């Protein structure tokens, strides 16, 4: 299992690199995290 901190680091890098809306991206990551933990 990948460490959550490593995922957060990648997520932050992706946010900066892509220049997406932060709020929109945070919602996307939260939704993905919930999906992964619900399995």
C-alpha cells in the first residue's frame, strides 16, 4: 500500500503543475480517496 503522505505530495505537485482550480481538485481527490477506502 502506498503511503498517504506520498499520495498527498503527488497530489500537491499535480495541483501546482496542472494549474487546476484547487477546490475542484481537492473534491476530486477526496472522492477518489473515499472510493478507494470503501472497497
